[in-house]
C-alpha cells in the first residue's frame, strides 16, 4: 500500500493542476495562525490574486466562473492543508453571489474587495442560536470564522431576506476554539444599528447550498489528508520486525478510513444537489466522516498522534471546529422541515 494510495485520482488534468497550485500556495512547514494576522491576510490575498478565492462565482460578478467540480477540488485542497482558509473562501463565494446581479452597483466597492481578498466576510444563518436580534435586525453574532478582522457579516434569513452588517459597524472580540488556526474566530456586536442594511430578493436557498457544499468539500479534504497520514505512518513504522501494515487489523482500518475519505471526495465532485436539504445531508455526512477519519488517523499513530510534530492532531481539531463553524446542527433542523414538505421525499423522491 503506497503513501498516496488513499487519494483518488482527479477527474481531469485541470483539476489535478489546480490541486497542485493550491498545495503550492499554502505550502510551508508552519501555517500562520491567529497570532500572525498579517500572514493570514497575505495568504488570503495571494489566493485571490491567483483567482482561487472566489473561483466559482460567475464571471459577470467578478469571479472565476469555474464549474462546481473544479471549485470542490480547490476547496478540498484547502481543506487538506489549511481548513480555515477553505471555509473562509466558501463564505466569500456565498457573499459575492449575494451581492451580485442587481446589487453590483450598490455594493460594487465591497464586492471588489471580497474578490481581491481584501474584505474578510462571514455568512451565517439567521436561524443559528449564535445570532441575536433586536427590533427585527441582527444585533450580535456570537461566532464568525472569516480568516480576517474586521469582517463584514451577511446574515441569511428566509423568503429571500437577509442583512448585511458592515465591518466598520461592528465591534469584534476574538474567541477561542479547538482548531481552524488562522480563522480569527470572533464574536461581533453591532455598534451602529442604523448602518445595518436589509437585503431582499436573495436566493437564500441557493446560497445555503453553496455554503453547505463548500464546507463538505473542505471536510473531504480534511478526511483525505488524515487517511493519507495514517497510511504513510503505518507503512513506515515497524513493529516486531515488520511494518504495521503487516497486521491485518491495521490494513482493514486503513482501508475503511481511506474508503470513507475517497467516497466523501467523490460525492462533493458530483453535480450540486438541487435542494438545500440534500446539500445539508451531504454536509452532515462529510463532517462526521472527517471527524471519524481524523480520529482514526490519530489512533493509528498511537501516542505520537498527540504530538504537534505529526499533522493528525491538527487535522482532528480542524475537523471538530469546522463542524461547529458551518453550523451543521442548524442546517439539519431546517432541512428536516424542508424534507417532509417535499412531495415524495420521504419515499426516495426529490432525487439528486
């Protein structure tokens, strides 16, 4: 079993080249963290310079216009190396799409800054318990992960409604979390309520699909990196005069983890599901698979897995934090309601 066998081949040469490019941009032995915000900003802008930050946004709105499979490849690549930047890119995609179309004129400056990587942005569901309202408008958000501060916040409501919270109308206080180094996780509160902008005619369903599929791709990257790390360690580590992979139980565990990682990656490379509840189901499965695969990888390393010299402890922390950051629980509750409202969905209808 080779050290790269857990990574399934990419579908096209373009996807393979893109995966290499993402790895090069986020290369290096040490990733910037929250104590080095300038380095996080530089990497975010570098991704934007290369057209990767909002790769999937329509060209007419200033994005790269890439197809969903290519975008998923880029996000999975970021997930493998730097999950915080992957999740921040997903949110930049959603925010740019929300401000596109007829809103380009009104928000042209902000939209251009998002595409350039100059304006960190967070997108959150109004149904999340992290969002507090006053007088019908958001007044606080207890958690954002925008990979930069100050950050603009887009709150997605229902029925096409939303709110834009400008960065300079917010006070932010950084908060701790388990993983996602460089996410600049913060709680924000509105200091200038009159500057909160109400948005209407948003395609909130499509934006939620964008967020959930993107987060699932980042999770797929995390799972793939963990599975590869487990194979590499087990192949190179000897016990009783033979590599660990000589043990049938070890091989079976590696096969299970590698198969899970490959399945999750393949699922996010497929065409986008047509409904939010299907995207939620994929995200739910992807984040759980990422946590499980990362935990298995740490176990495969034995006690060494807890050392920072090995990547698996970071990958597991990232997987746990990603699951919290993309708020799977809120999406699950809302999508469960949507599911029973879809004719025939409970009988296998509403197919992908």
